[in-house]
C-alpha cells in the first residue's frame, strides 16, 4: 500500500541528496534529531505539520513544491496500477502457481490481490482496483 | 513479542520484568510466549539481536550516502533508546555488563555489523577501524552523548579512507 508519509519522505530525501547535504546538516538546520529525520525520510514516522514546515525551510523548498511532487508521484503510481499489465511479475506468479483456493484463511492472506479470478490475467483493467497491489512491492 | 520485551524493560527494568509482563505488552497469551522462549533472558537476547539487525540495516542504507550520518544515527539511537535509558537509571550494573566488549558471539556479530556499515560507505573496514567505531558506538549504550553529530564527523575524518591492502604471504 502506498503511504503518504513514504512518498513525502522520498521527496524530502531526494531534495536533500540533490543539494549534496547530509542528514546532520539538515537535521541541525531544521532543529530535529538526526534519527527522527532519517525515520521521516524512510517513511517510518509521520512528520507533523510543524516539523514538515521546518524541514522544508531547512531545505529551502516550499511545502507546495513537496506536495506537488508527492502528488505527481501518486498519480504515476495509480496509473501504473491501473494499466492492463499492472500486475507485477511476482503477483502474477503467485496467482498462477498455486491453485486458487477458496478457503477464507488463504483469502485473508492476500487482501490486496484482485478478486480471485481463475483467468491468468484480466483482459481489461479492473475499474475498482486500488493502487495497493502493485506498489506494495 | 520482542517489541513487548523492549516496552516491558522500558516500563519495569530488566530485573522486575516477568514473562507475564512481556506477554501482556505484546498482546499475546503467556503460553504463546513460552512456546517461543523459555525465559525472559532468551527474549531479551532475541530483542537485542533484532534491534541490532534493524539498526544495522538502517545504517547501511544511510552509509552508502554518508558514513558520518550513519554513525551519528546509530549513536543517537543507542543513546536515546528508552529501554537502555531505563536500565541506566535503575540497573546500572546490568547496563555495565552489557557494555563490556569481549570476543563472545554477540560481540562478534556487532563487529560484523560495524564492518558492513563501513563497507557500505566504501571506507576502510580493517580490524582496528572496526574496533574504534564499535567502542565509540558502545559508549552511547552507557549514556547519551553531547554533540553526537559533530563527534561522528570528527571520528569519520580520523578514520582511514581506503581499505588497507591485504598483505599476501
């Protein structure tokens, strides 16, 4: 599943790396601990609005810019997920190899897989398909 | 389970933590916990191991970018770890035993972790270098440091840059 904090973290890290700045520099400028900044960049921690503002300020970028990039990325991910071949090789392999089981126990193990279709691959993108299956990997 | 152990130590300290505490904080039945571990010492050992593995992985990622960042991160995590800080105030003897470096298996694994972080940064990872970094990091298990980031920068500048050529006989 795509998480907003993961995308925000990626964008922030990309900006920092593009500026060739270290976690130490940016964390000091943003007055946030280095450990916390690392977790935010890795999408492990949800940055508060205050913290996000302060990180953006330290990086000299606007929050709007960050959010726009996040939004662009999200759009790209959603498109990829809805493409006919949007099923990743691993997902496809898993749907083909084992016999489709009807037991609820197995079904709960793959909550994000497209509706258990006996067919190898759906002919058309499933309209209701969420972003989840592809980008989870 | 291991998370439950960390939170139990954070709350009660190591000595007063019981298997029941760990199970409660992990949200599982005591029997389930006993299926995996016979005693709390075994849970603690597994928790330390898991914590170290996670920290190593994180540091390896960061080290590919900047070694000083990775070392500062590790020092920061160790120095501010809630369970370790609880031990520091309540059971200094336990913590002191934990920071006594020797050649036992867990410490060899810690050396391996440090080496892999140095390797990820492309820096020298010979025995003396690993030992210097390990001892610096372990000092933060005992107590948090001041200006950790600046310390990490100083340390990295002092470390040999390139791998020492191996002597061939």
